């Protein structure tokens, strides 16, 4: 039987203690790595924490939205309680001006009488020329006495009121399209008996400054039964005219039909001049006048 000495026993014990210390060091290092690197933590725990954080952010967003909603409801209630009438104008949105597609606020008791006119397009003949015309449209507002009303044409965009309107000119084009929107703030007392007159001129490129009148159209603002010009697009008759003098006496042409919708049958003399047409669109926003009669 082999005998183990005391020295050997103490050596074995020392070795076991050293192994235990080293094992403890390894465990401590592992725990440090786990604390410093969150990715090594429990994935389910991290997912739960992220979900809770997301819930927190969503709750804050909902709270902010509710605050805005409450403010909007309060503002709507405040507007509803005041004497304000909102009238939307369905004007042509083609032009970039300050009254396009506008929503006006009319205070209680305020009077408004605004006529919106869009110069749409025209169909003209060559008139004996080898090439198409360079057509310019000039518009006036004429009252019941034949006088031109001054400063009742608004171009928008902060421009001052004008007495007449001049369109742009398209070079050699017998079917020009303008689509220009105008606002006419005509007082009610001047509305009755007034009409719009559109004069058409050929702008010569050979002789600068020469503009030759070749025709005109007109549109009464009110009908005989007291109703105003209906909203919508109107195809106006282009009456032949070569002298400005003939337009000074409005009674000479106001007896003629102004629109193809007002012709008195195919035997009417005006039918012979209907090859040329001019289109406008009208819209009236008024607190006094009506289209219903």
C-alpha cells in the first residue's frame, strides 16, 4: 500500500484552490461582458422593453393630436357662434390671382355684388388675309346711357382697378384661347341696363401700333324680366364692324341678338354672321341680385 505524504496533500489542495479561483475569474468576466453588451441580454426582455418604449411614443403622439383636435373644435365653435356668412365662388382656377377659387367672408349686413368674367376663346375667319389674324380683345363696361363705366375691372394680384381690359395677342391664330379671369365689382345701381362690350382688333406686325377693328360682341348684364346674366359659358355672336363711330350709339346694336342661344330662328339676318364666335364664362356673387327672377 502506497503512503501519501503531508507535502503531497497540501500541494493537491493548493492546486484545487487555484483552479477554483480561475473559474471564479472566468464567471466574473462573463458577467461583466453581459452587463456592458445589451445585445447579449435576454432577447425577449429587450423586445418587451422596445414595445413599451414604442407604446410610450405613440401615446405622446395621440396626446398631441388630441390637443390640436380640441383647439380645432373650439375654433369651429367660435366661428359658428359669430354672425359670419361664408360664400364660396366657383370661379375659374386657371389664372393665378388673389380672387381665384376664393372664399369670401361677408359680415352680416354687408352688401356684395361681384361679377366674374372669364375671357375664354374665339373662332375667327381670316377676313381676306392669306394668314391668320393676330387678335386682341378689348373689354368695356357700358351703362344704360351708353357711357363707359370707369374703374370697375379688377385683374387681381393687387393691381389697381381699370376702365378697360386688353388681352394678350397670339400670333397668327384664328382660334385663340385666352382663359383670362376678371372680377367686376359693379354697384347694384349701375348694374341694371349695363352691358359688356368686347371689341376685336387685328394687330399688324408690319405697321407697329396699328390695330384694326373688325368685329365686336356684347352681353347684357340683366334680362328684361329682371334676372341677371345666367352663370355659365356663353357663346356670343361676333358682329362685323369696321368703324369705332358705329359703337358710340349703343342703341344701334343692343337690339340685335347677343348670343347664339338667343337667335330668333334660322331666317334671322344675324345667322349670316354667326360663323365667328366668342366664348365667355360668367359667375355672379351678389347679396342683392338674383338669377331666379
